[in-house]
C-alpha cells in the first residue's frame, strides 16, 4: 500500500503553509485510493477464503484483477494533479472511476465464475455464498452513479468513491473472518 | 519501510563531499521517520496482540491509523527540503509533528475503544491492560511539547521526535512479546 | 509487483483525454511486465516446491535470477518511453526481450542444476520432474522468436512477450500446487 | 529489494543503444547493492535464528542495522551518477563503502552483544556460535581494504564490494538453515 510519492509540493519556499493547503486534491485522491485498495484487499480475502482450488481461468482472472488494482496509482496521480482544473478534472475523475469499476467488476466476475465452476469450498453454506454475491454487487451500482456524477462534479465523485470504499470495508471484513474460521 | 527516495543531491559534481554533508536535514528526517514508523509498528503489534476480535469501528480506526502512518513520507520530504530555511522549517516541522501526533492519538483511541467495547482478549489481566494504556499516553504529551518547541526551534523538535520514538521503542517491544506469548 | 511509477503524463492540461490515450506504450509495457513477473514468480514457486535443499551454487543462481527479474522495471520504462519512435523502439524492445530471456534461461538452468545435483525432493516422481523441465523450455524458444521479430516490428514483439507470459501462467500454477501438496 | 528506480536514461532518442551502454555504472552499483542487501539479509537471518529473546539494547541495535541497510539506495544512486567522473567517484565509492561497513559492523556488534548478554538459544553449541562469530569478521576486513582501494580506484572498489557480497552469501545460507532446523 505504498500509494505515496504522489504528493509533491511546487518547491516554492515563500509560503509553505499555503502550498501544503493547496495540495488538497492529492490528499483526497490519496485517501480515496488508500480506502479503495483496502476495501478491494479485504473483499479479495473474503472471496479467496471461500475458494478451494483454482483453475486456469481463475488464475488469469485473478492476475487481471491484481493488475488493475496495481494500476490505480496512475489515475490517482492524474486526479491529484488535475482536480483543480475543471475540464481535466472531469477526464481524470472518469478515468479514475472506470479503473475502480473495472476492479469491482473483475472481483464480482471472479467470484461468480468460482461459484459457477464449483471451485468454492464444499463446507460453505448456500446462504453464505449468496450473501457474498449480494455484497459484491451494490458497489458496482455505486461506482456507475459516481462516474456519471463525475462528469459534472468531479470532486464530489471522488468523495463518493471514498465513501463507497468506507461503506464496503467494515461488513466485508467480518464476512472474511467468518469465512476463514468456519 | 521504504522511506527512501527522499535524499537526492542537487546534481553538482564540483564538490560531492560537501553536497553529501549538506543533505543533513534529509538524514535527520529519515532517521526520525524510520524510528517513528518502527515505534508505531511495534506499538501497533502490542495493541493487536491483546485484541481478540474486530468490529466495524475498530476496522475503520485501524485503516485510518495505517493511512496516517503511510502518509508520513510526505511531511518527511518537506522536512528534508525545508529544514535549512528558517520560516519554512517551522511550517514543515509543525506539519510533521501534527502527523505523528495524529498517528499516536489514533493508536491510543483505537486501544481505548478496544478496551471499552470489550474486544480485548479475556485472558489479559487488568494490570497489563492498564500498563499498555499508560504506555501509550506519555508519547502524546511529548509530541505536543515538541510541536510547540518546533515553532521556535524546528530542528531541535525533529531531534525530539527521533528521541521519543527511540524511548517508546524498547519497552513496548517487551510488552508486545509478553502479550503474544502469555 | 510495484512496477508502476512508470506511466507519467506530459503535464499538459489542454487535452488530458488525448494525453491518457497517448500513453498506450506505457500500458502495454506495464501489462507485459506485470504478466511476465507474475509468470516468473509462479514458475519459480513451482521449481522451489520441488527443491529440498540448497547448495552454494543454487543460492547464487537464485540470487542472479531475482536480480534479473528485479531489473525488469528499467527496460519496461525504456519501452514505455520509446515505443512510439521507430529506431529506438527496436533497441528498447530487444533490450527488454533479452532481459526476459535471461530470466527464463536462468530459471531453466537453476532447475536443471537442481535436478543434476540431486537437490530435488526424493518423493518427486521422474515423470513430474521431466514435465517441469519440458514446461520451462518452450518459453525460451518463444522469447528468441519474439526478440528476432522485435528487430522489425517492436510493438508486435511486446504483445508477443505478453502473450507468452499469459500462456505460461495457468498450467504452471497447477503444477506448483501439485508440487506443494503431494 | 526494490533498489531500482535508480537507472534512468538521459532521454535522448538519437542513440538509445549507446545510452543504455553508458548506464554501466548504474548496473554495477545495482548489482553490488542487490548482492550486499541479499548477503546482509541472509547473515541477519543466520544471526536471528540463534537468538532466543530480545532485550531493549538488541531491539535498538537491530533498528539501527535495518536503518543503515534501508539507507543503502542513497549511496547507490550517488555511485550510479558519479562513477564516471574521477573526483566525485572517489567520494561516492567511499561513502558507499562506509555505509556497507557500518552495516557489517552493526551486524557483528549485534551478534557479539547477543552472545555476551546470553540471549542466544541454549541448545546452540559453542562451536556453532564461534563459527558464526568467525564468519562475520572477514567481511569487515574486506570492506576496510576496499574502502582504502576506492580512494585510488573507485570502480575497482565497487567490483570488490560486489565480490565480498557474493563470497559471504553462500556459506552463511547453509549456516542459517542449520540454525533454524537444529
């Protein structure tokens, strides 16, 4: 989770306090990415906890998911740099949102594929499986809404991405723990 | 603990020895951050060793704490760049101190919340719990003193942050070990 | 797998969308390196799963292999920067291909040395050992073909490196799992 | 072991092949640092495998050692940048050598302190302890020789640092393994 390196000041020593305050888009983008990667990691652990064995497709889906998540620092950097300029901010916010959405879709596809291909642990109850499937879906809808919103209010959308990550985070953790101990 | 990348020379090959010596604020900032992250990690392990289960609030507090600690390289970089200029050094030192203080407060809050919400392991004795609570407090006071001092003597304050980290480090480790073996 | 930091935009806020699209060599190079490191890691796990003990030569071969793989971000960066200019693209693509080939050769040598020096686990069957030996070879031929192709069509060669990594990835994973559970 | 980021080309697309070849000090510095960190890590594991419990001094010595090793990328970068200019190369090579020597001295001090303070595992035989003590010493002498040599022939000294790391690496690994299984 080394998303940092992102936030660099302009190098003017005249008014460092002002300069630090001016970096707010970096802080917002950092917080959003940190929470999103955290949420993705927790959700991924929950899914992995239920999967018993992997086949070739699952391994490739998993690699693709990791690749998209590892790619996140790039849109984060764009967001941090362009959040204060209206036109570019829309592009950066949309690019960011689409990357997160891709990760969320991939995680959902990976889980549905694992259920469909009977790779899930045999002692997992049907109710638990359905619950996890249900959990992974609302995030998708939330990201689509935020991407649309980001075309008009890019900064609000980033706050939205942060909020979705925080909302997802807590309940999935408990689910993941239940999955690994039961 | 990859705090590095920070210390870069100006690129003048005339007097490299002098240039290396001139980077002393980077070395000081690096040593302070390395020790602080080390101390935070050890203290976090000690706290985690006593916690039995996590609820939604604890998971979020924990994420917030990790986010603040992962943010530390940014104030470190500011400190390394501006420690030799009097006005900016005050801002950089205060910004750095506030970030460390926020991490120390969050760790203390996380521990107090865990005790309050009865998430602590049932075999932990009351005396041990009180001892850890007491251990996490003096650091807070030390950081407040150093932040105030940093408004006048920024470099001294950074040496102070380094000293606090070294002081915290050793005893907490023993506490953490006791926690994980008893 | 922190191959990132690579993709940076030119800093022009006029047409960010266009700028993002113009970074396609970075994305291609990133995907190729991510898959290659992933494939190398999986292949390395498969080999390690069969090895029982290490001697001095094996430790040095292993260090050399890790060094080459850790070196990969440098040719990746060159590829990302020079893929759109015809002459330099050939050099960058060849340099990249030779680095990957060196990693693949080293892994193959490491495995053959382990088999030859009887460092392989005694419960591993001859058929399994031969299968792994056979698996590590076609990648070598593929890389040689792609390096030659890269002298004329550098971008196609990079797509080829990506394809080889994806092809290697899945079956070796299953082999690795079998190795660690049987 | 993410020593990279170091090797960056000048950005001239006229003769990329020449440019890549011109980066040889980066490759040498990278190889030397990679091997040294590898050797330090292996030696540290060997020492840790014999230590049963830690006291306050040992924890601080260990932090100091980790801090020095994590600092290595900075002299590596200096070496990579200034190895081709005669005057600066001497400074860079000496600075690099002193950093490695400091790490080697700290590891030796840490081990001697652990033996002296009776923190070593009780089932470790006296012969094994003496052997490890003896193993950690010749590296020190080698580094002192190389630092002296580096004042006249800086590049040769770097090759020497690389050679010492490779020499240390293999036998210590076997010692480490014996330590953790007996």
